[in-house]
């Protein structure tokens, strides 16, 4: 079986999937390949696909479009919103969606044109009437102003109009569209982590056509909903998509044993990409959190936690025995000891926590998978303190410890890197060139 490149970049061309940029996602084409290989035509309409790391819903949407029920777990509330809206969007009436978009665009343009005129004259925007009812999140902080004054005023008025939409499903669709352009109109950008534009030599966004960008995204959504509905008319009854805004450790507590026909997922990589911090603006501006301390729960519950949350803790123990992994951990711990927990010790803690969660995940999946069914993972290796950690190999062997059979590991793509998110000076003290790759790990629960 040859899987197509799992890079999320391809999704920018696909209906539904293009709605929300997501740096850590994988492609719809990869999901389709896995479904066709392991849930062929004739598999029945009672099949259920699980993604314990649903992200913005790529696996869930493609499973539904192929007639399968789908369940996703996602700890990040913004990503969970995206997955839920995308799973159910085909149920919306396109005519009603268009009417709401047209009304929004007309009202938003009247307000934002007045802001543009006042901004061009150099007027004090705080004195401009009418004042928006929405307010910036009080506890949200950024190193530089997240929005320039004219942009912030437009954003607040647009939020007023969205919150006034009476249909909750359409309102969620519009909030998702707002979230998808939030960073684009701000003084921040992804490089790939969220940081100020000025820090990477980019000019601040002093003004932006917020209403126009939002409306354009909404019209794209309306177009895709029409395509989506056409695709779904072949299924009666419609397959169901369920998004559970909780962490993957709850899988076995919520799902019955032997209830899942296939798992298709991409767990967070061992690269410390901080999903919580990188969606912090969305979590605050969409009112998922109100205080910085609210983010702590998501950080602690995230798969593998984060280096920042475990680096200064007492060294944890591996929950299983795997000699090669233990040797990797010891080698990492021996690096840059003079830096304390900023050196190898802190990173060794992170590696242990990550693979302990791999162990917990495989234990849970063993129980919820039906006998003879498979789990397909997309993972990548990592360079930690200069040590090559072959996550795919370790994941497969941990699955075997938990009772699963390792069927195959297929390298999907390789890329040559220097300093990167997982290979920066804070991690190993100097530039280091290594080969990173992504792999598909396929495991099977033994048949009865």
C-alpha cells in the first residue's frame, strides 16, 4: 500500500479542508488512501472511524464523506470548533447561509468604511460612533499590540454582527471564519510558531479589509457546503460525526470496547510545537478562555505535555521497558548538563512523558478497536539535543507491548533541515543538520 504525501499543504486546494489553516494537520488524500485500503466498499454503513487527535477534522470529514460514522477527540477548543462545524456543515441550507453572509457583508462594510475614513483623516477612533458592544479579551496579553487600532475596531464590530446571528450553526460557521483570518489581520504571523511580524522583519498590519476577508472566506464556505451536500446525498441515513472536546486519554472511558473499525490519526510530534500557545489568540478572542491560568489545563492534558511544563520536574519513569529508547533518553540527559533543565535533563523528561503517553494511547486503542481492525498513525522522527529519536520505530514497538501487531512502517517523505522547531539552539546549543522524515505506522489488533 502506497500512501500519498500526508502534508496538510494539499488541503488548501480541497473543499471544506481549506477553511482553516492548520500547521500540524495532514492531508485528506492520505485519509482517503487509508479508508480505501482498510475499509473498502461494502464495509457497511455501521462502521466507525476514530481520530483521537482530531485537530481541525480532516479524518472525520473524509470518513463522513465516504459514508462512515466518525468520532474525534480534540483537547484544543478552537480546533474542536473547526472539526465540529466541518463535520455538520452539509446539513446547513446554502440559501440561508448566503442570506446571512450578504446581510453581514452589507452591515460590516457600512461600519468599516466609516472606520477607514476616520483612520485616513487621523481621527481618534475611540471617539467614533457607534461604539462596538464587544470588547477585547481583558486578560489577553501580547508583546506588541496584537491588532493595530483600526483593525481592532473593525474586528470588534464584526464580532458584534456575528454574535447577533440567531441561527447557532450559522453563527459557529461565521466564528470559525473569523478565527481563520484572525492572525492574518494581526501584527503576528506563524514562522512556524506564532510571533510578532516585527521580529521577523515584517511590517505591522496598520489597517486591513476585515469585512472583505471575512466575507470572502464565508463565500468560499458557502460554495463548499453546496459541494459537500451533493456528496452526502448518496447516503441515507447520513453518517454521523461526533467531536469530543477532551483529551485522548479519555478514549477508553467514553467509547465501548471493540467499537472502532479503524483509527486514522496523527499524534502530536515529539517536537514541542506548542499548540496551546500558538492558538492562544483564538482561545481568548473566541471566549474559550478568560484567564492565562485557563490555558494550564490544556497544557497539562496535551499528549506528551510540553518541555516547558516538565523540564524542571523530577525525572519520570518509563511505564514500560524498551532498551533502545532508554539508551536514547540517557544520551539526551547527558547533553549540555551545565544548562540544568534547559539542557539534556529537561529534554529527557519531555521524551519520557511523550512515550509514556504513546504507551497509554496504545493501551486505550487496543481495547476500543475491533478484533482484526487497524490503527494508522502519521508520525515523524525528532532531533533532540542532537540525538535522532526514531519515533515511528518506538511507537510500533510500544504497540506490540500493548498487544497490537505491527504490520508496516512506511516512510512517506524526507526533508533536509538545519535549525528548526525541533533543532534550535535552545535544544542542542548549535546548528545541526539532520534528516527528518514522516512515516505511516500501521498496527493491527489480532483477530479472535
